[in-house]
């Protein structure tokens, strides 16, 4: 069985592969995905030594959990046993796919968990986290409910998602927190000011999603690309008009550095996140085996001080044009307050 470098998920969490697989795009927000290829990609990730698989109960309204269950069920036993599953919950959806809010009430936490356990076909969830802070429910109550699930054996570790430093502190005072899942990339560096120092002080790891900014800094996205119906990026400010043109110019600056090192743009962007600390585990949203293979190649990229300085010059911290979510969704991010 192939093994890759591992990193601790905080001081209280498990040891996991240095890259994790984010499965959202296999079910939602980026247009249609090929189910067989999605399952094959999960299998390839496990074969490569990836141990952490990330999903959400609201990704395709349960579709993603069922897909992941199929992938795990059909994987060789040894691969299946090494897999750790991280689940986000709490987002409310309508039959038409609309977003109806967040529910972090203790009774809702346990209800969501019961359905996830059934869909995933497992007897426990390795890391369980509220997708967005419920403004109507104190974080202590939500985390306290997950802690009860830990005591009962249904959950192994408690995670957080897209919350700010104050919320992190309150959560950590309630129960041990393994990691904070939050967007972090070359062009999304807001966590560096307050959130990252706080989680490091508390011994909480980071699982970083959006490390390629939804493909924007992958080196594969072009200005003339036609997005499929239902693709989130059609509404994302960073993919609109002059914002897109500006951001793709940043990618071209990054491409020059990548070419000098003989690696791809995606690989250098992922390697940059890996280089920000051993407590950070990038989530790779690969939907296909070829993209997964490219991403895993980032583990072999070493960035020295000169490389990091060149990257910083090409893509300064606040270089991106446009917010990372539409305004309506930014309002739900405790991490942005």
C-alpha cells in the first residue's frame, strides 16, 4: 500500500495524510460529475495513501455521502480501513436546492449525525463539524452536542468550519477541537492575521479548502471557459469580468515561477499552502484521477526561501480581485466578521 507524508490534525486529532480529498465537487456546485470517475478517484486517492476524505451532508442533499459510501464499500478492505471521514452538517436545503439557513441546535446536531451515519454506512464519523455558525445558537451548545456524540462513540473528533478567532476560543473552552476547516490559498489569506495565530496557540489544526481557489489558480482555467449550469463559479465575484482578467494575470505570473521549477501551476499553489506549516492539511477538490495525480505531485515540490519570496512578489497577499463568495454568502461567514 502506498503511503505519503502525514501531519497531525491538531494536538488532539488523528494523524492524517498531508493532502486530503475534498469530495464536494463530485456531487454539487461545479456542474455534472461522472459518478464512476468520482468513485475511481476516491479509490485512487486511497491507493496513493490519502487517508482523510471530506464531505458534507448537504452536498447534493445526501448524494455525496452516498457516493462516498459506495466508494468505501467497493474499495479493498485495507484501503477502506485507513480512511477517515470528515463531515460537515447544519446547512438547510430546499427541494429546489435553495439554501435555507443553518441549524446548530443540539437536537438537530444529533439528527443530522444519525442520517449521516446511515448514508455513509459507518458506525462513527471521524471528524464532525458545523458547516457555518448558527447565529441563533451559542457555539458552546452546538459543540457540547457533538461532544456528547463523542462520548457515545458516534463521533471521534470535533471540528469547526469558517469561524472567527473568538468563536474558536469559545468552542475550544467547551471541548477538545481537532481542526478548523477554512479557505486558505495564495489569493485567500485572511486567516493569517488573527485566526491562524489563534488556532496555533490552542493546538488546533487547519484543513485548508479552496487551495486552488475553485480552479481559478490551477493553471487550467481560461477566460473563455463556458461554465455548466449550476456551476457556483458563475456567481463568484472572482470569476466575473475584469476581476477574472486580473486574477488570471496573477496566475500567469505564478506560471513563470512554476515553469522555472519544472512543475505545474496547481502543484506550486498547493506546495505553497503545504509550506505554511505542518499543522495545515490542504483539501484537494479533485473530481478526476488525472487532477488527483497532479495534486499529489505537489508533495514532491520543495520551496526554499527564494521560491517563497518569488511567489510572494508574483502574488502578494491582497492581490486577488473580488470577494471569495457572493455578498449573500459572505454574510454567513463568522470568519469574515
